[in-house]
């Protein structure tokens, strides 16, 4: 089994950008033949999250980003210059969180 260690540099609060970094690392790992990719802790939110965790919208948005990354991994997706999956509610701008749409 080939395991890849994804050494990414996440930005605190940039969930969309951090998800993009995850998907790019996933694609590179797959291209290198890895079956498992290990990411740093808190790499979707960025570390240290500090007061970001006090915002009610952060946890659902982080969960959506993790789910989007898991779905991309299951489908064989990843980066490579293509269009990245961004869960609804994640802004393109750094440090900007939008509330998830009402269910």
C-alpha cells in the first residue's frame, strides 16, 4: 500500500481555498500511485482556528467541505487544473464565511 503525506499550507478561515489545496494534493497523490492520503489536522479550517470556532456557520461549512472532499476522493476526483467542487456557502474570498442555505 502506498501512502502519501499531503504537506499543504492551509489558510485560517479559507475553507474553499483549503478544500482546493486538498483536492490538488489528492490528485498529485493519486498520480503518484497512492491509495491513502494523510492531511494535517485542522487543515480544512486552518490552524489555529481561535475565534473562528465561535461563529455558528463555521462547523456546518467545514463539514460540507469535508464531505465535498470525500465525495471527490470517492469519485476519483481531485485537482489538476480542472473545476473544483466547492460546497454551497463557501466563499472564494479568504476569511469570508457565508451562512449555509436554509434547508
